[in-house]
């Protein structure tokens, strides 16, 4: 009998986040180039009397323990589909920044789903798991599959991408998070303010950058850096201006990374984490040391991409009773 199952799930950075106009349902169509990076949460599931969540890690106090936690919702959705009572203890060892624009909450949803599926042996297909992920949130399917992928629709319709090498990143973690809906709302507001409109009829449909996809395929950091900083706002991330508008100090963080020798500096997803592409592993260490000393972030972490998606890393089996 299985006693507990642990699943490791990566964070993500968006190499490109092209955001279309607001749809009637409030979401935005995207051309979202996801890259999984080697910073991980680990979710352990154990049978229990009732569904409960515990969290460990430096920002554990900022993580909800109630049913708003995507890990709890994942367990409930899977259980409901298979006529199971979700009586599990979900323990989250949190290393991905909370509300940081790195899909930490999505990672916990995907991880809990995979762990509960293995514990309950539901026999769910990969398609069913991906369906549940999409119901949980736009970024959750990518947390399950990892690697690199183009996300269309609101980000949930994935096509795998080929990456021809390892990219080395530094992530500047901010004090406190940013709300994703607030950042999308600020993006709409800035567009409306410019006078061009902010709806799906006003904004050109988002398209992936051919130069960026070529750079990924070639594993070419210099070419990727050029593609990351192309575009009208000097960033492949259409949410960057909105995140900086809500948190102006991010401009100092981005500048500090560039001054420290990063090939490219951009806000990660909806922020406030900032991502810096380095030439190689040694370059990343150097940028991280300079950023940590700059006083413009709480901490700087190095991580490489691409990284594998949600993976079972441990299965503890109870000894059979005599
Ligand atoms: O899908 P998810 O629950 O992660 O989205 C959180 C919020 O982010 C949505 O309610 C919406 O405000 C915004 N969002 C969006 N367009 C997307 C993805 C997210 O407007 N493609």
C-alpha cells in the first residue's frame, strides 16, 4: 500500500508573452512562449481523515491553506470526477516565489493533481489530467508538461517547442507579490489610455516571434537576448510595462541586472520577479552576486532551462502489516 507520493514541479519564465485585447470573458488571448526553469516546489500527498494543506519554505505564511489553494482544488476536481473522497494531506515544500510571475501556484496545482492521481490510481489519461489543469488555471497545463511550449488561447492550448541548448537565468525575487488580474487590468488601462482601445477588436492578435523561436531551437543565448528585448516596449513581455507601472521600483531592478552584465533583462510573466538571461552558468553566478548586492531585490536565484515538468520523485510504501 502506498503511504505517500512526492512530486516535483518546476517554475516557468515567459520568453515571450504577447497579449491580445480583452475578450468578452475577461481573459486575453496570448502567444505565450513558456520555458520551465529549474526552481521547484515539491508536493507530498498522504492519506488523511480530511483534505488539509501544510506549507514549508521562506514565504510559507503567504500561501493559502484553504480551498483557494490550487493544490486543494486539484485534489477536489480529480476526486469528484472519479467518485473519490479527497481525504489527503497535501504538504507543499515551497521554493518558487509566491505571487511572483513564475507560476508557483500553478505548479502546486499540477503537482497535487499528479500526486493524487498516482495515490488513487484513477487511471486518468494524460488528456483528462490536462483538462483538469486547464480548469484550474491558464498556466497549470504547462506546469504539468514542462520543457518548452507555445501556449495559445489563454495559455492553456500547448504545442511543445524544441530547445537546442541550456539557457542560464537569474531571477530577482521581489518583496511581496503582484496580483495577476491586477497586472492584466493595468495592461488594459494603459492601452485604453493610449487611445487605441483594449478589447479583442482593438488589439492585433498576438503572434509568436519567429526570431525568438529560432533562437530557442538553436540554443543561442545571444540571439535569444536580442529577441527578448525586441518589440515596441523593448520587451517580449507585453505585461512588463503594466508590472512596472504598478511597481515602479522594478525599473531599478531591471537596470541593475543589465549593469551587472545580463544579456537581457525582463519582467517574468506578470511579475514582480525579474528574469535575466546570462551567457553561461558562470555569467549567471556573476549577475546574481551583483543583483543581490544592488539592494534592488530581496534575493537573486540562478536556474537553468528547460526543466522537466511535474515528476514523481518518491513513493513511500507502508510495510505490509503482519
Ligand atoms: O487562468 P488564471 O486563473 O491563472 O488567471 C488569473 C487571472 O489572470 C484571470 O482571472 C484574468 O484576470 C487574468 N488572465 C487573463 N488572460 C489570460 C490569463 C489570465 O486576463 N490569458
